[in-house]
């Protein structure tokens, strides 16, 4: 089992920044793809960004150039730096650990609200 705990959400004005953190209960980054998903009210959960075991990254088109995913292997923590935030970025953000051979793990989610 792996526990994922997100933090860093909150209320921010349009154009502002937030950094989300996802702390894993043990070292898994060498075998899991770590991702950030978000779900807005009435919408499906969508992938925002992911980082593979080799450090390769990919992003949803809607956040490219504004969001950056990174990780600190020593701290078992994945980050999502979000800049130039827009009201449409408002959602609950979830951390995910994915390996095709095992069940996915999910965090509890953290609310991000972008509003003036």
C-alpha cells in the first residue's frame, strides 16, 4: 500500500501562483508514473501533468507553459508548480501513482480556487 497526501491548495487571484505537494509514504518513483489530475464540478477528472520514472514529463494542452511537474526523490514528494492561474483552473487536484502492473493509488485531493 502507498499513501499519497496532497497539500498546498487554496484560494488565489487570477494570475497568481500556487505550488501543490504530494508526499508518498514510501519510495515509489522508480516504478510508478506520478501524475496530477483535477476535477471541476460537473466535469470528468482529467490528467493535468505526469512525470515518469525516467523523469520525462507531459502536460495537458490547457496548462502547457504555465504548470510544471517535478519531484524530489529524497523526500518522496511530487510537486505541481502552477503559475498564471485562471478561473478555469479551479478544481480539486488529485495526486496519482500509476503502474500498469498494479492498482493505482490516489490522494484525497486538495481544492484550488482561482477567483478575484
